[in-house]
């Protein structure tokens, strides 16, 4: 697969420019009611060790049984990443000791993952894009959790997460700077949410990223990489990459060498610190899990899942641009989160004339609604103005019943008091004045009272805007702006 690697921002060092090379391993918790190999609940926030079956606790003689829903979710994710679906995959034992891993090994996939190569197109500043290659996606079980703050002398083990299904999505080393890395995780999370295969909640640990960072002279051989583990914030990922790249450059320029190791990011200090030396694949002594048969399904099974996939962000964006004439930027903002796209499409459904008002609706959703929600710290789910109410406001503007200025006042009333926008316009006398006779009277009065401005406007037609402002002011914003413009041009002879 040919992947276009976009050059990223080079970092200036003492000895010239350096290029950062980044690859990511994103662990996404599969949306499923039960675990990968047992029927225990995956619900978040239960009492410690309340969602643990005998399989999760690795009791002797307990055998894992594959959860088909998790398999479906992995295949659907692979299809959403334009990736190759492997009809045969194998579960392996990855051997390492953690106190919260009861078996003493993790069931994962190594040489034969469920999903092979794919790609994601990410949007960057200035309308640019970069295509990031996906190396693989495999299924594996999560470990439990150690609680160190319950006792001064002991660590407690909570196995509620033990055995929860994860998709590990491994990128190629195609990411070239912190901006691209943040855009990649943002886009990947968006795709997973559209598919419904992972809720993408980074605060709850449903989505975590391990970030591999190395530096090299532009076009030179790859440097030694360090892995920053368990990043659960897109902003922290950006900060960690910036810090780690500069740390490595300074070491190399001082004559030192980079040790391949696993590091942690400390958000309070804004720096990474060493955790342990990095293991190689052979250190894990992978071998096929003898308790699980290879996973096999037919092309028909994959095709059936593909046919039921929802419209994904890139497809939705293309449709908004093509059929509604939205700008790529506006379409991109609307599809970035599934909830935003659903809200906008609900507004569209409430419009009598989609072709006429679709663009106007996008402006109102992005600028007025999102702007206000951001300012007041609300999410789209908590919007005081419903999609139906916003559709009514946009429709009133589109048909000329109210002006853009009146619409802003109406939006404010609906935001604070609620109500049906059409009824409010009737009840509060907010209709736009389109009676030319009434507008002409106001225009004549203002022209008569300002002969000096009339002379200036005749000499410099762009000054006619002052008259438009005065007429709108005198009419309480209710005069039809187009009618005011036309009348003024005729009266002033410009």
C-alpha cells in the first residue's frame, strides 16, 4: 500500500534540522456488554472485583470462549479503516508477569491478526491532509488494575477490567509531528464512535495510546525509538511528543545515544521519564493459545457486516459538500463528532427548502449554536435550543419573515425561555417589514436630515452603508435589508 507521508514541522537543533518519526498503538475498548473470553460484565465503575468470572480470575481448568460480538466489532472497525480483513486469525499467548494479570500471560494476536493494512486520512491546518497507514488491528484482553492508595503497605488488585476486549490499532511510522499525531487520534476516535465499536472516552480509559517517538536528520535512517505509555489525552499526546523529540535531539547532539525504553509522561511537569527498558517481541515468547482454535469466517460474513456499516465522517463530509454546497471547512466541523452531524441533519430534516437554507443552517449550527455552547461549557446533548427550533429560525430567515439581526434576538429568546420560534415571531411582532412604502418613508426622513452625508455618499458610494445602518436602527432591525439597499441606491443615484 502506498501511503503519502506528509513532511511535518522540522525541529531546529544545534546541528541543523531534525525530523520526528512517530508511530502509535491505540488501545480501544470494544463496545460489548461482556468480556472477550467470558460472560462477565464490562460495565464501568462497579465495586472492585464485582465483574469477574472464574475465567477472568484464571481459576484452574477454566477455558476461554470467544465472544462473537467482539469479533464483529473488530471486523467493522477494520472495514471503517479501509483495511484488509483476514478471514483466518490466531490468538497467541503473550507471556509476561503483572500482578493484575491472573493468568501470567495475556491472550493477544501476534503474527496473524484479525485486520491487516489500512489507512486514515487526517485533516490538518490550512486545509491540508495527510494519509496515515494502519499496520494492523488485533484483538486482545485487558489486564486488571492495581490500587496503590488503599493501604500504606499493600497494593490492592481490582480485576473488573481483566479480560475486557481491546482492539490494538497499530499505525505505521507515518506521523511526522505533534499536530499530525493529535489529528490522527482525533480522527480515529471519531471513526470508532461513528461505527459504535468504542465509545472513545479517554477519561475512563476506553481509549489509550502508546506513542513511539524517534528523531533523525531529514531523510536519514530511522533513529532509536522510545515508547510513551498509556496516554489518555489528545493534548497530552501533543505535549509528550514535543518534549520527547527535543530530549532525544539534545542527547544526540551532546554525543550521547538513545536507549530504547518505555517512558511515562508527567502532565504536571510537562516531561517524560523513564519507566523500564523496552522489551522486544521475542521476550514475550509468543505461541498460539492451545485453548482457542484459529478464528475463521467467510467473505460473506464480512460482506454482510460491510453492507450494514453507517455512513462514516469522510463520506458524510463529501455528501455535505456535494449536495448542499458547504465549504470543506464547514462540512469538516459538522462531521467531526457524530453527535454534531446528527444534530445538523435533524435541522436539515426540519427545513422546508433544504437547497435554499442548507448552507444557512450550517452557519447557524457552527457559529451561533456551537459558539454559544462552547462559551457556556455545554455539550451538544445539553443544548437548550433543539434541532427543530433551530430549523424554524433558519426557515424564518430563508423565507424572508425575519432578518438575520432579528433572528439573533429570536435565538436569544429561545435559548433562555424556550418556545416555538414561529409563534414567538407572531406574538412579539418580530416580523421583518417588507412594505416598501413604510421603508421608503424612513429612508426619505434620513436622507432629508443628512444632506452632508448624501453628498459624501454620491462622491464615495461605499459610504451608503451608513444610511443602511441608520434605516435598520430606526426600524428596530425589522426593515428588509435588501429593500433598504435598493431604495437607497435609487434615491442617492449611486
